[in-house]
C-alpha cells in the first residue's frame, strides 16, 4: 500500500486497538472507536483512565486499525497522542465517534445526552498524529490448496506521509 492507500484504509474503518505503555507491567491495549480529522485520528477517553494518564507520561502510542470483515486485515499506525483541553472538546470527539458508531449524524437531542455523559465521565479528546505505519501483508488460507503458496516475510515501517 502506498501512503494514500494507507490513509484511506484508516479512513474507511472505525475500530482500532489502542496500545500504550503502562506505568508498570506489560503494554496495555484497548479496543476503541475513532474518527479521522484530516491526517489526524480523534479518540476519546475519560480523563482519569489509564490511557489519558499514559499520554501524560509518554505520548507515543500505537493504533492497530482493524478491518471488521473476515478474514481480518489490519494496519498498525505509530504516532503521538495529545490531550486537547477546552470547552466541548471531549463532547465534540464523542459526538464524532458516536456518528461513526451509529452510522448516522448525531441529533441535537442525542448531543445533549452525550454532553451530560461527557461531563459526568470527564471525557477528553485525544488527537493522535500519525508518524509511521507498520505493514505486513495479510496471509490467509481460504482452502487447503492455499497452504502451498502462503509465505510470510518481514514487515516494513513506512512514513505516514511520503
């Protein structure tokens, strides 16, 4: 995939695994929805969750963008996350992601319900700025004759923009 195709893959999907460094122990991963904003990726979390705290310690995170169709393909994206402060930032992110989740625009009534939830949960916007991707072409076996031709190789780290 070239850079445009990788960005299109991210734009065409809506679920990822968010990987980040924990304070102690192995890395952590969470399945979350996301929304594209230009070349950036918008996520949301609660201010007191480990994901937000981890960004404060080390903004380097990874997103494994998932294709929800089987057989599953994916694209790992590396970059930096930043907590965006300000009026309605968490609400704006959660509204955009809700639109992705439900496949329809958020109504004014829904936005007000989301506002109450975002205030109660102290939600923040996370702006993820990609720097690179890691690509390994998926290898699937659809039938027994595919076994003879399936091959694995090393992946490539590729710049987000070329």
